[in-house]
C-alpha cells in the first residue's frame, strides 16, 4: 500500500478521485511488470510527516530526502527511490508579468498544506500575503482574474487547470524570481529491497517513463541536476 496525498495535483497525481495521473500510470506499470499487488491510500497532507510511522502503509509518495531530514522525529532509517520525476519550483505569473521585480508581488497562491519555501521570508516579514486553496484550478482562475500576483505551483499543474477551465491565457515561470529544481521520490521504512527494484526498473524503462511524461504534458527539467529541497 502506498500512502498518497488526499488532493489533486494533476497531472502528477490525483489519487483522491478515479482519474489517472502520471504517477499512477508509472506505479501500476511497475507493479504489473514485477508481480506486485498495489493499492493507494489517500491521507491528509497536514499529517504528511507522520505517515510512515503512524499509518499502516508500506510506501509514501510523494516524498523527498530533504523533507524527511526536517521531519524525521522518530529517527528511523528511511529508504528513498531515485527521482520518479523532477520538477521546477518557481513562481507562475501571467506572461505580461514575467519580468516583474520581486517588489511587484504582494499576493501569492499555493496549494493548502504545501510550504512556500521561496516566499517564506517575505511572508514572515509581512511583505507578501499567502492565499491557500486545495484546488489548483481555483488558484489558476484567481491569477488569471488578477486576484493574485503569482502562484507557487508547478507549470504542468497550472496548464492542466487552464485546459480544464477552458481558459486560453498563457502562464509562465517568472524570470526575475528564484527557482529550485527538486524531485518526487517514493520512500519506505519497511521494504528497501522494493525500492532498489524500482530504481532498477526506472533505469530499464527510462524511455517509457519519458513517454508517460509527454503524455501528461510534463516538461523535461533542465539542467538535470536535482536540488532535493522542499518547494
């Protein structure tokens, strides 16, 4: 059983509904080709640091080495896969605002329960207000309507929201604000041998994984060096 977040971050994952997603296709294919039975348990994101210790799950997704370094109060060994998918953490804006300086931004939208690493200092200083919502589509709509100055969500997620809302308004990653590249990984405290098997499968099936990314509109990250830092 894989513990997953009980919200939609499509196209990366959407386990709280019956919709498919990039990660579900990848994990289902891995299980099928390696003789595993797999199920998914949506869990509250606010309890994210405790999943591996307090929930009856075998694996956790998404996870990241840096996130657990900060949250691993139990000090148990956690085993992480190689990157399942790499992403860019930046600030999405309307195309016309891609060159705006940092002082332009007064309101930033983010998925409820996510941590606004790139904006934490300015939020703490009271220079930026954070707007949280569990729906990426609502956040995208607010940005397009001028109610927010930027979004701290992934571009592929925003593009999926635009398509669902039938809004033809291009969004881009700000050119003037910091960016980080990080990875989604799968983790376990119980089955390191399955993690190793999954890593080997990722190498063997690299072309397939890339084709699934393209299928779901997930852009290849450049450069490929990953900074495993919480977005």
